[in-house]
C-alpha cells in the first residue's frame, strides 16, 4: 500500500510499504478515507535529522473498517470510524477516568508496527478502546468537520475546558492556527461572552471571526498585552494558549486576569522545563496569595468547635520584647512558629 | 507604642514608634492581643540590605477594636477581630468574587502609614472589608488556632482547594513548615483518603501525623519521588507545594499523577519566571495532550447536526501523492491545514 514517510527535515516521501494487517486479536484494520497533516508534523519537517529507515507519519484519520480481530466487540466490518490521535485500551484507570491520553497501555501511530494515518490503511490497536463508530455513511459535507475530531477540535476543546470557559467569561485565544481556531469554536460552544483572538494572519483571523471570535488582536508581545487590556480591563478569565512557544506562554500569563485560568495545548517549546513536565502529564498548577478574608469565615466554625487545631503549629510564645529572639529561633529552625502576646 | 522593625538581615529591633491612630473614616484601631512571626518574615531576615529607616513588620494578628472611623459599619469598639494577612476593601470586583488577595484597593501591613502586626496596635484600613469579628471574648484555649487563620491555615486551605483535594484523593504535601502542616489539616478536613507528608524534620512530621498525615516521606529529590511512587503507584492526585524553592516545585511535578493538580502556595524562589508570574496573579495553568477519545463522543452530535464546523480549518485537499507538497505548503504558511483523500 502507499504511505507517507519522513526521512528528515523537508524530506517527505510517499512510498510503497507492506500492507497493513491484523496482528493482535484486539486490532481493527481500517481503510483510510480521510486523513490530515498536523501542525505537529511540521516540527520534524523543520528539524528532523536524516534517518535512513524513515518515519511513518500521520495520526488524524477517518476510515472504513475492513477486518477486526477475534476479540473486538464494538467495531465491525464496514463501520465508518474515527480515531483519536493516540490509541488507548479503554480499560485502564486513566481511560476509565476519561484521560485516555494518559492510557497505561496506549501509544502513538507510526511506531512499533502500528501504521501512520497518512496512508491507505492502518492497523488500529485496541480497536474497542480507540475507535468511535460514526452513525452515518460518508456524508461528504460533514467529512471535513469529522476529520477535525481526531485532533484539532478535541485539542481546542481541551484548552477551553481546562481554561474554565463558560457563560459570562471573557476568553482570549493565543494563536490563529487550526487549534486556535478550534479553540474559538469550542469557546463559543461553551457559552463565552467575548472571544478575543490573538493572531497576525488576516485570512485566519477573518475565519476566526466567522467561527465566533468577537475581537482580533494582531499585535504581538507587549503591544498585544496592551491591546487586550483595552478590550478587557483586568484581562481575560480564560486564556487558550495554542502555540507552545515561550513568548506565547508569556503573553498568555500577561493577559490572564487575576484568578483566571490558562489552558495550554500548544506543545511546549522545551519539554524539560516545569511547564513542559506539567504539559505532558496534563497536570494543572494553581495557587498564589490566599484570599484569606474569604477563608476565615469558612474555617472559623471548625476552629471554634475544635474540629481543626491549626494553633498547634505555634510552639513558642513570648512578649513583644522577645520578638527579635523569636526571629532568630525560627531562622535557626529551633522554633516552628513564634506567637506574640504583646 | 512598642513595635517591631527590621533594619536589615538579622537585625530585628523592638522600638517606640508613634501610637497607631485613625486616619481615614473607614479605619479601625485595633489593640493587638496576639500576633505571629511568619515564615515569609524570615526572607528579609536572611537577605535584607541595611535600611536606616527600618521596616515595620508583621501581618498576622488578632486584637480588640479600640476605635472606629465614622464610615465603619460592621466593626465596633470592644469587638475581638481577626485580620487576613492583607487588607482589602471588600467591594471591588475581585473581593466580591472571593479573591480578596487581588483587591484593587488593598495592600500590605507595615507600609504607607499602615502599622505592622508585630506591635501593640494597628490602624486597619477598610475595616469593614478587612476584619472579621470573632463571636467570642478571649477564649485562651482557641486563641492559637484563631491566630493561624490570618495566614498559615488559610494558605494551607488555599493549597488544598486549588489542588482539588476531596474524598477518594491521594494527597501529597511538600514541606513540613507551618503552611505544610496546615495543608495536612486542610486536606483531612476536605476528606482526602491518604495524606503523604514530605518533610525531613522528625518533630514536625510527627506533628503532621497527629494532624492527619497517613504517611511521611523523609527523603528528598529523586529518592522522595521513588518513595512516593511506592506509596501511590501513579502519583498523588493532589500535590500541595508549600515550600517555593525550585527543587520543591520539581518534586511536586514529579510526584503528581497524570491529570492531577498542584496547589502552589510556597512563595516562588524567582518572581519573574512563568510560574512566578502565575503565582502572584493566582492564575491556574492546565492542559496537555487532549483526551480526544472522550471528546469525540461529546462533540460528535454537534458536528453531525451542523452546530459546529471545525472542518473549515481545512483549506486544501489532495491525494496521498500530494502529501509532500501539503507539508511544504503548510510549512510555508500557504495552507492552514491539509486534508488527504487517499
């Protein structure tokens, strides 16, 4: 069959490869009817060192099932199916929680005898856990939108969900690529009041406005921040970071409202930074100076009724004249926390 | 009156200062009955350059109201009151949302004619917005726990809330200082199943166990991560980072479960990093590889019924033989997203 391989930066070839075939009893063999090139496919296209073996490409596809292994239950020959950009078993603890992208037994297309999506056919491992059957035959008008589901639309939706987009919210979307535009769609779908799209490409931002963006900011860096602040005095409640470059992350932080949320789906420029580690684990990070005024009222009944005893952290008490020694003792780790009775 | 001033690293003095007095009609004058030294007071104690004027210290206190300005409505002479570590107006948009630590008109104790808490009396600006009246006279047994409310208990509670602590959750608390121990209390109060306390001080971790920690990890760095993984195979759902040093943040990220949440209340070592900016704004950051398998089912009805049209991001279609040129065109930004019909 024909399939796409990348041999290095700028070197993409369509070649004959062995036909896709069932290997495991949980596999499905899917004849690809639509596939896509992802923005993330462009990273190796820009920088991949030459590799004589080539790398099978593609992780976004729709297709028709041609054969299934003996253990497959939910998918059958002739079904039109869509795959997420990762395959997953559907049964591990993370899949059951809805975080299939952290599947303990899942993986990527194009590796380890699993075909890439940019080819004529794909062996899909754990077919039951991975594939979703579409309730129609090939309706041409919808096919492109269905092809957005394996990655860009789901990714824009993820950004909007984790950025807590909802009714009454001001949203800013950083990036006018396919994921950013899908972030606009997702934000509108989730009821955002106002959607500010940050992007410099006139055609893409125009499409963004058709898809739901209420405002476009073409500036970059500090000028972009100033422009967003003109549109939203305290910043945006929800910021969808759909680029991944450090400058985009800095912009996202600068335009976020105090107490706001940033949804990061732009793959981070550097994997090993704290934000890179958090990204790959889908870990959220929040916090800052505590709004203690609100919490005093919430916690006070528990203190008054003795259900919590935070006062146990005070292990030394002195008069105000003892305060200098209290500092010394805390600094020497001789005292955990010093209490003053003036 | 007597009050605490810091003149530089290691140089804390108790001195006579002008008596606290009402200035604004919204002020209250509070006679301090209990105050505390904060872990954050130790940073200038370690590093503050000498300052001839000295800095008024203290932001955690309880006291009795001696006088109020003409505009104060909720606080009266003789009330026993507790203050958050920041003062706030109670009426701005952030205060109304419960994020008083981002009050547009609030501030810190010890600056701009507002007294510090480590002294005999304090002028408290916007008294109505800042002070909480305690429904009792001075009950000695509870006073230490009430004194934890202005900062450490509220801060530990904030860490637990933003780390999404709740029933069924495995929690890890990084740091055995007063805030970390209050994070243990908060996690137990919010129903955590298991609370792993990471700290090296035997007395403090023993207190942590009395307050609710189910496990203690004394190791640091990679050994600590390995030990947590023995206790919780995939990591902790909720991690409370109560230190602020970069190593503690790295540990928090390493022990967080995929899909988990980190609550950061340890004041960051570096203010200008992305995590430092996020901290001071109380902005949350989340995201990573989207669990598209779950979202396909959620979004599919909207695509099938035409309510969303993410397919509009595909602006060129070609056969599989056209794929190499599709990569080129996307890389040249000539095409937004390339669709393949094999």
